[in-house]
C-alpha cells in the first residue's frame, strides 16, 4: 500500500467513488470507530449551544465530511456497525436503489432532527452522495487550504453555528480554520475537533486564540482505527517520536489514537468604571 507524506497509507480511492460502499468495506476491516466515539460529544455540544444561544435549529459544519458519516450517525441515531452491515449487504444494489434506501433511513429515524448539517470536503462524489441521500442539508466543495472562500461560500460559512471534524486535522490546517472563522465577522462558531496524536493541534489553538477563542483538550484519548500495515505503524511511531509524543500502550498496541479539542469564543471581560 502507498503511504502519503504523513506516513499514513493513502485511502484516497475510498473517498472518490460515487457511493460509500468502498469506504465502509475498507474501513470496517481497519476497525474505524472515531465517528461513533465522537457522536455523543457532538450531540452534547450541539444541545449546549442550542440552549446557550436559544437557537432552535443550529447549523453544523463538518470539515472533511466525506459521505456525511457524522451527520448520518447523529441524524439517524445510527451506529457504525449498523452502517457497516447496511452497505456490506448492498453489493448488488444499483446506485439509485442505494440512494432510495438511505433516504428512507433518514426519514424513518428520530435522531437530531432539529439540526442543519453543512458538509465541506474536497471530494465532489462523496459530497454529492451525502447531499442526495439526505445525510447533509448543504454541500461545499472547496479546498480552503489552497484559497480563500468565494463570496457565496463566505455567506454560507457565516451562517454556521458549530464546526466539527473527525480526523481531517493534519491534512486540514489552521489555514482552513482561520478562513472559516474570518467568514463570520464578529460572530464566531463553537468548534470540536478529534485530532490524531501524530498531528500537533498547537498551530490551530494559537490561530483560534488570536481570533478570540479558548481551546480545552478533553481528558482521555479515542481509538480511530487499526494500522493497516507494519510499515504504517513504524512510520507513525517515528513521527510521534519527532514531536515527543509517548506512544507506549497506545499506538504501540496497533491503533491510531485521537484527542478531542473543544474551542469556544472567550467571553468579553466586564469593564469596571
């Protein structure tokens, strides 16, 4: 398997198919679990935001949303195992049949109905499927690492209340985050990012601090997926050593691990006359 510049195997092919069957068949074999582990934290933060701002239908931007997996888990109150089984049993289904089944799933479940999901991704095929299936309500096909958002994109970003991600940080950097924040003007969204330990979050934390945020690391770590090969594990362990992250009992046991960082705008200090 080919590895990318980070030392991880390249899984580009599973994000560019017209539907998510290759995505689920590949990642099931690697024990990919981070979206389900993230689900209760995202749900809790969305409800906290709703209560704090008295907004009945908040808009959530999922950076690197691929086929809308985070939104599907939340909106349909589904599990990863359920989705793995669902697509594994659909090898012979046609594209339109698969879409119809997923639309039916969205319509039949009582998950996070009072939430609007906007997906941001570089894969037009994954975004198109997520949107047509009803997992997300809006799609933004853009690479904000490479350029500023267009005026239309900036208007859409300005309506976002929360920003989430599960694994894209490291490929997505503070450049994208700063462009999302800048689109809001004085109104800043809350953020929750699950970040692999091999990718330092300090540059994003510093970028957000300069924009008026406070970032808190949640206690504990979260399994993302198994290493696909011994070479991948070795390269990642080397990378962890260069950034002084101790892998013992975690990555040395054969798994990628992530940390959760939650960022909120700081409250302005009251002035005492």
